[in-house]
């Protein structure tokens, strides 16, 4: 626990200090306020009461042996400056006053609106605020430096129940108390003058001010901290040991002690050992617990140095339940004795890093994918850590993939974070890129960072150049295009339709390994297909076209039957084993609208549409027989009919004659 004295320039700022939780504290106008811990309650005989104030709503009063004023009730006493315990906190002397507020549990909140301290030569003065004419007492402290009521302290009296229990300790700078023999007139006001828009009103319980009868009520524990390291100039990769010692010079035992010592970047935690408490390497908090007056506790931390550069390791007392008289916990002040730092400066290391770079094809075609291989090696004598290589692709090369043998690659910046490269090791980065224009491209890689000193930077950069072949003379390219049409824009369920696809080679070279992928979408069922060359698989929708010379075309006709209403989109995609410099025309789509089937299908309509769709194509699929039976006869074919008609179709019976024969059998 700790209270800090605010800087002088901040003391004239109107302040509302909320002390509504146990052991909370703060400062207004140079005075320190601290909610008293229940474990430190005073008990009978440890305090001397000097004034009680009691009224509902707004209450005020002061101590005197003379005539009492305002809401002062029994127990008013005269006290001298020497009766008020002297306390040193953060190297500043204060006089300690103690408040026991007695509000009901139903309305435990009350505001301390005013404190004014006057000094006089006698203890029986009356007549606030002048105490006579001419004034017989001089005001030496005022909670409000500006207008009356510009500062207040909100208190929760339910935290510490019972008369004589602590509610608030108030520390007023001793500099205000010029003579220890003068009498102290302590004026205070509580609650609000109107409904509590500006504070918490009194509910009628008395508020009692006291001083310690046997010295200060606040307990002090002077904590200090030292820190050391066994090797302030280690090599990278070497282990160092830090030692942190926290001591308690008393006079009281310190409880709730914690020290924070979080390792900085570049130091990797290894192990810890503490003479008491426990250490969390993730947060850096050493929970010491209770540190008995006159004792010390020690924490050792081992860590490995992982990078170059100075590392400052700082430890500080960040928690204690008691006041430290000469330092503030957790205020990050390096001048105080509860904080200490040590520096670790790794020895400089030398590592001769080198780069080489190759490309697998220096004269690619536009559209080709080429592979760059960057090799990063370390000739020593030391390992190199935090190595970074910069290798952005120039315009005209589009990244396909990047595969480092170690570390990571950022495609946005072209940065390879290679990490640690051991002596004698070589690591690689492979970058695949697609050539997008016919301009010569030079790709440069550079070592941009390393913790080790490289005394031979001449081999830290490598480059390679590729020059694409001119497109006008590139016989290895073939611009393939595909077109696709459907025989009907809309067709009823059960109606056959024909898709016609044409693949064309626009040159300049012959296209080999031409493949067209055209899987039928849901909503149409395959009947038969007839390619002008190659073969078509109904199961996969792949048409293996084969070789197509420059200027040549190939066609495919697919007949299918509509199986459901709705929009049916069919897309085809063509590719080849050679580079296509214009992939934008490699895809084509058609849209067919399936209509709901009419109540009865006209035989003549079905026959005409089937003949139009089928044309003179040969049908070799039994599914066509099944579909025709369902559409024309309203039933599936029996096994004998299926084998009969499928056999004739396989022997060369044309679709037109099959449909005509089926119509006659129905008639």
C-alpha cells in the first residue's frame, strides 16, 4: 500500500477523490488520504478522540475546550501539534489524523467536503473562522485552495464496521504545523448542503476525529531492491543469470509484497529459483508475500541471450500492503531504492553471409511459370541471428508461390525472414512466378538485416535476369478460345436440348494436350454426345480434344434432357499443354431456363424436339431409351425393351428412327 504526494502544480486543481474500496488512497492539495485496512483497526486505548460531529444531511464542527459551535457534540478536546503523530512518507513529513465515520449500512456513503486546520496559542477559542477579533487562530491548511467546496473525498463507511474501527487516515504536510506547542483547531464538514448532487449526505450517525495515542497508526515497511547479473557481456546464445534481492528495513512486517521483473526482448527465459514465493515468467511477477522486518528474499532467473543489442532488465517492487517511507511502489521511478536495473550487452559477432540466385528458365514464354532459387549461406565464424533477405519481384512477374527451407516469406513486401543461419549452413528460398509480359526482368535479392556483423558485404546481393521470347515468334504459344450455345433458351422439364461447343486455336503455335471440361450442371441429364475429334467422358464431363493446329477448330455436341424448372447455367473451360497468352477467352457459359412440365406431353412435340436435338448423331447410351419411354409412354422400359432398343441403337439405328418406332408402338 502506498500514497503519493502530488506535484505542487497539481494541488490547485478542483478534485473529487473517491475512496469507496478497502485500502484505496489518493491525494488532494498536498494532503494524503487512505481508507484504513480492517486488519489494521485501532482497538480500545490506541486512539485519542478530540471531536465528534453529528447531524443529518449536512454536518460540520471543530474541536475546542471553549463553547462548541455548529454540530459539534460531546467529546470535544484541545490538542497540540505535538499530540499529532509525525509520519514520514516518501521522504516528506506529515501529521496523521484518523476518522471514524458512523453511517448506517443502508446509506454508508458520505462525503468529506471540507478540512481546515487552524493554529492558536490557547485551546479554548470559539468563533469560526476568525476565532476572535482580531483573529486568535491562523488557518494553515485548507482542503479547498480555490472556492469553497471545490474538492471533496467520498468515503464508504460500510467497509469497516464498528465504533473505534478505522475508516480514513488523513496525512497533512508537517510544513503547515510551525510550532509543536500551538493548539490545533480541526474544522471539518460532511454531506451536502442540498440534495446530494455534489456529494453524499450524512444520515445522522456521528463522525469522530482522533489521533494515535501511542504514535502513528499507519504501519511502515521500508522496502528496497537490488539487482545483478553474472555476465554483462555474454555472447549471443550464451546463458546469463540475474539475481534480484528485496529487503525489508521495517519497522513493520510487509505483507502483500510483489516484485515485477519481466525479461526484455532478446532474452529467452530458462528457469527461476526463489527463496520464498513464486515467479511467473509470463507476467514477470514475483509474488513474494509477507517479508518480515529485517529479512530479505532472493530470486534468480536464468535466460539465454538470443539477439544483439543492449538489453535493460529492470526489477521493481510493484505491490505492498504497507507504506514505504522513502519510495512509492509501482511508480517506475529509477531514482528510488525499490527499483533497480542491469544492462546486458552481447559481444559483437561476425558472420560472413552470402547470397546466390538462379532461375530455371532464362528465356521463358509469356505466361510460363519460372522458378527462382535463392541460397543464403553463412561462412562464419559465428552464427547469424535475425537474418532478413529482401527479394521483391519486379513488374512483369506475378507471384505464384514461395517456399523457404526455413523461416517465413511475406508476399506483400517480398521479405524472407530467415531467422538463425548456423555456421556452415545454407538455406534456400524458392519463388515461383508467372511471366506476364515480354520485357527483360532482373530479380535482385539482398541481405537487409543480421544481428551479426558481416565484414564481407560484397556477397550480400545476388540477381538473375530472364528475357521472355518475343510473342510474335513464339511457336510454343497457342491462344485457345471456346464458344458455347444451347439449342433453346427455355425448355420444359422432359424436353431434350443440345449444347454446341467450338474450340478454336488462334495461334501462333500448335496446341497439344487440349482438354475441355464441361460437366453438366444439376437440372439437365446427359443423353448422348458427339465430338468432332477426340473422346468425351459423360462421367467426368471432360473432352480430350488432343492436338489442334493453329487456325484449327473442333466441335462437341451434347444432348441432354431438362429435369427440373429454374435457371440452369452450364460452363465450359478449355486448357492445353502449351502456354496460352490470352487466358481471358478460355471459358464460355450458357443459360437455360427450365420450365414446369405441362400436364400432358405432345408426342409430336417430343418427337420434333428430339429429332431437332439429336439430328443424325448416333445414340449409344441406354439412358436415352429410358428417358424416351418415360416421356412418350409414361413409364420405364421393361428389361427386354431396354436391351432390345439399346442393342439396335448400338448397331447403328438412328435416333430419329428409334423415336418414330416408339411413337408408332404407342399409337
